[in-house]
C-alpha cells in the first residue's frame, strides 16, 4: 500500500531541511500499521529511527512529528545536532506555533517554518 500523499510530503519536507543544511542524504521507507497509522523509517546510514504517525493528523502536527523523528535519526547517526540555533549552541526544536510547524529556539522567540530552512539554503 502506498502512503498518502500528505504523509509523504510531510516526511520529505522535514527531511529536505536536514539534507539542505548537511548535504547528507536521508532515506525514508514507509510501513502501513493499519487504519491511518504509519511507521516511517528514517535512515542516514547506520542508524534507523521509526517515526510513528497518524496520517489523519493535522498538517502542522504531522510535519512537526516528522521533523522531530528525522532530527533524532540524524543525531543518532552523526552525533551532531541539526539545525543549529542562530546565536546559541543548542539545536532548534520542532514544534507547532498556532497553525504552523516550526523549528524554534528553546531559549528565545526565534523560529522558522519547517521546510523553509531548505529554501533559505538554496537562496
């Protein structure tokens, strides 16, 4: 069974932010768990992390869940954080602000929508 297009788009959008900043390719594989539940395996080489999601979740929640899982997979494989927070030593954290999935600084109000880090790197 093919994953729903919104599920794939959310996973690929979150992955693009990591890949754009690091140049390291990530691999996504999808496993249907029943009903609207999916497990998406994220791999950057040796480490593999499963992200369990409900394909029926709101777009911002779905995108933030993938960003969190993909960030975890990257950190597990390379022992470095991404994306770094501008002006701080910690990484940005994925979350939802209103109706927007964001990478946010945990120590300030700085944030950027998930998916825009990749676009910023191309400019």
